[in-house]
């Protein structure tokens, strides 16, 4: 059996955060992430963009660090939220 060939990979950047999230979640699924992990990524990213709707812009980096550092959250919560957002924004 011959392996399938990839003939074309789109280099078009996502226009919206929803499109980027959809691609990201498909990529994580292809990597073998558990369904619970996929849902976790989706929930954190959706919450982030509900708090910072204009974050799909060059100022995303500032929003990325402002989101988990809200008043009254524990260091653990900060790290959990940052751990979910980092792969979405970087990878």
C-alpha cells in the first residue's frame, strides 16, 4: 500500500480567531490529544476572546498576559490558563 501524498498545503493565514481555533483544534486532534484536552483548549480560548474581543490583532501579546493575571486568581489558575493559550498563540 502506497502512502498518500500531500499535494497542497494552504499558507493562507486565518482571518478570524474562530478560524484559527478551528485549525488549531484539528491540529491538536491529529496529534492525538484526548477529547477532554481538546475541549479544554477550546473553552480557555473562547473565554479569552470573550474577554478580549479585539485581541485578534497585533496587541494580542498584551491581552495574552492580561487575561490570566486578573485580580484574585491563584498562581495555579494563572499557569493553567497560560498553558492553554500559549500553544494557540505560538504554534
